[in-house]
């Protein structure tokens, strides 16, 4: 596995792959790898000739009071895990190499950033769309692979790629979970042992809502109230940042469920803000 830190060198390598006719897959990450990241890399390994992974804790997607400095990092371990997953190139640039001091170009997809995480993280998706756009220009991959844990991000990037005619297929892959249902996240390291014991209730709460929808409940207001009750009862110290029912493609709120609907939540437990989601009425 080659580790590249210089964006131009990475672009040269990507151009050479493209010229050779190889299919390439890019897996964008912020590092501190877990099985969720590795599942994307393994999918890429099976489906492309050449696998690129980017490891970049992107400063522009963090708000001023967020955890940019505290975000966990371990490049040596990540490089070892990426190599074991069969990655060909690990692109790990310095932020100053990506963003010039007078960087002035931003990519925004405002309608998909209005709700869910966008409501409490106003600059987040502008940062995400901009860095992914930069990475796609550098890697020019046949495919880019993302996790459904960040469903809103995936939907927004699909829209960006479509609107900008970016010739990369955007692939979404299922959420990888711990045995107790907690979605894997680099931020799970922020949980104390006691919080870690409570955290699986986020997914249990989402599953509770899925069961209610399955049983015929179609009112978003009723489902939201049921989720709030579930969390208040099972994780008393937690704060529900949001629990929303939205259209899975355009991320607009749904009031009465009539077809496939995304139930998505962000819950704060101690220092961690944890995401989960599931598709309701997938076959409707
Ligand atoms: P991050 O490093 O958190 O920015 O995540 C990099 C990629 O891994 C994103 O596409 C995430 O959606 C994906 N990812 C993170 N956690 C999981 C998980 N538990 N299951 C599947 N994909 C994940």
C-alpha cells in the first residue's frame, strides 16, 4: 500500500490508473478506522481494480464549538488496517495542502442540508460537499463508497454528483453495528463505560418506532412522541438532538407515512453525539 500526502501526487496516481483503464473506488474517511470503515474498503476491494482511501479530518465540516481538536486520530494503526483490507493507496493530506489560505470555493446543497444534522450543524454539509467534491476531482474514481449511517450525507452527495454531472457512481453501504445494535462510530470512544451500556438504546428506540410503523402507525407526530418517550425512559441523561421522519432521497419532513420513509436520529450521551437511522415501509 502506498501512502500519499501530496494532493498533486495523488491526482497523478489517479490519472495513471484511469489511463490504464482500471476501475477505481474511493472511500472517503476521517480515520480512526472501525469495522464500518473496513466494510466499505472490503466492498471496494471486491468491486474495483484499484482502491483509494482518503483519511482527512476535514476542518471545514466542524463548527466552532465542535470536536475537531478532540477527534480521535491514529495514522499508524489506520495504515495497518487499510493495508490488511487490501487498499492500494491511502491518501492522508495535511489540511494546509487541501485548503489554501485564500481558499474561496464552496459547494452547497442547501435543500438537503436543511433538516436532520443540518439543522444543528449549520456549516457541516457545506464542508462535507466541498471536501468530497475536492476528493472526487483528485481521485476521479469510477465509484465512491459511503455508509448509510450518515444517510443524509449520502443523499446529499448523490444529489451533488447528479447535479454537477460528476462521472462517479455513488455507492451506499449498510450500517455496521456492535452485537448489541450500537452503530459503530469513531466517536463511540467518547462514551464512558456506563454511557456505552446505555447507548444501544438509541437503536432499540429506532427499532421500537419501526415496529410501530410496521404495526400500522402512520402519524409522524405519534412516532416522534414514542421515540422521545422511549429515550427518556431508557437513557434518562440523554438529549435527543432530533428524531425525524423524512423522505429518504430529498430529506424533507414527512407528516403521514405513505411510502418508504427514513427515521433518523442524533442523540447526545455525555460528550458523544451519536447517529442512527432506519428505513420504514421499505417495500411500500
Ligand atoms: P467517517 O470517518 O466517520 O467520516 O466515516 C467515513 C465513512 O464511513 C462514511 O461514509 C460513513 O458513513 C462510513 N461509516 C461510518 N460508520 C459506519 C458504520 N457503522 N457502518 C457503515 N459505514 C460507516
